[in-house]
């Protein structure tokens, strides 16, 4: 018993050490979305491709990926071919053109191919704010009721798709 | 004297200009300006992890400053503004995390460790005191006392041990 008590400080020390050591490998840049499990915020914004047309949240029908992008975003350029590929495989993609110049966005879509079923023009970043977006690209996975199920911050590449999103997406399609 | 005055006045004019360039928001009262200042200081920029919204040059921080200013103009309370941002960006945006089950360890952990340490220290001190207060002979059991007597007896006769 006495022995055990003597070992107690070591045990406490090891416990704290393991706890802090794990902390070293956590990514502090990763912040969970506060919107998981909540419906997409309401909006009424113009279309990027068809001037004069206005979209609302009812136009984004899930299950789908809602991709926040911009022409000023270098990483979006890296992501774009992957999105084209996903669209080719039948994945539903909606675009939110975040704080961008609409003419530049149209040019981009013409040049690099348009993977989006429709593109919402959020020039003021109001929808982005409601979505808790703090950079681009960010991608939300929504279910058929328009509820946000998952959020991915950063470039979706083949691996991210395969390991983190594909199964979730398929699950929502089968739901 | 007059020249000095002119220079001084010009200087004041310059300082005013520089200030306006940084702070482009107008407030209806000093209290509101104060609230804006406090809010942007206690909210964290989601993009640039270790800066508050007031400090950061990131576009998102500028957007949030504008949004906070707008909400202040609308007459919303500090709590409403913080709740609005937390609803979008999570507790991450607060430099002062709320007390709940997930953050209890964060809030109480250090105090708990300190209390534990003080408790152990207290026990050690009390025990040592008790040991010191009893006379040393009383701490020996019968066998030890016999051995001590034998050793002392040897010493008195001045013979080599044993």
C-alpha cells in the first residue's frame, strides 16, 4: 500500500505528460464548425452564371457538396480539377463564389470548366459569414433536408475525398 | 511664439488625419466606441489563430469588425453580438471559453493540481512534525532498544566491536 502511494506522483506525472504530449500533435488550426447539424442559413443572392436570376436556400438541394470558392484563392485553383472530376462522377456540387468579382468568376468557370450545378454570387461575403467561413476553399456536405452534416476546410484532393467525404456522401445519397 | 503655435496646430491637424485613417468607424457615443473596442479585443480572429479581431489584418477580421460595428449601431447588446459570432464560428472565437462539461478540465484543472500539491505538502509537514515531537528513544521497539544497549555496553568497555 505504502509502495503504491509512493508511485502515485509518478503516475500523475505520466498522466499529465501523455495528455500534453498528445496536445503537441493536435492541429490548432482545425476548428470544428458550429453549424454541423444545423440547416443551411437562408439567403437570397444573385447567380454567377445567369445575371438577373436570384437563388435562395431552397435551390440548394442535397445531398450535395457546397463549395466556397473565389478566383483570388490560389488553393481553389488546385482544387478545381478535383471538383471537375467529382462532378464527372455524378457528385452534386453547388458553388458559393465568396467575396469575388463576378466577371472574373465567369471567366474562371469558362476557362477551367464548370463543375457546379449552380453558383451563388456572394460578393459581400454575407452568406460566407452566416456559414462561418473564414477563408477559401471550404466545403460543406448537406443532406437532402439541407442540413449541414460535415465541413471540410482546405483543398479537397483525391485522398481527402476518398478518406473523409466519399463514404459520408454515399451514406446521404442512400438515406 | 506665434510660429510655435502654428507648428503645434499643424501637428494636431496631422495627428487627427492619421487617426481617422486607422479608425474609419463612427460611433454615436464614447460608450459605444468603448464597447466596440472591448468586443473586438475579446473576440478571436478565426483565420489568424493568435490575434484578436481588433489586431488582425485578415479580411475576415475586417468583415467581423464591420459586422460588430453594424450590430452596435442596431442597438444590440454585447451578449447578442458574442452569441451571433459563436453561432457561426463556435466557442473558438471567444478568448474566454464558457464553463461547461467540455471545458471544466481547462477551468478547474490547474486549481485542482495546485490543491493536490498543497494537500500532499500539508500531509508531509504534519507527519514530520509528529515524528520530531516524539523523543527518539520512544521511536525504537524492544529489539532495537536491546541492540542499542548492547552497542553502548561495548563502547563503555572500550573493546573492539564485536
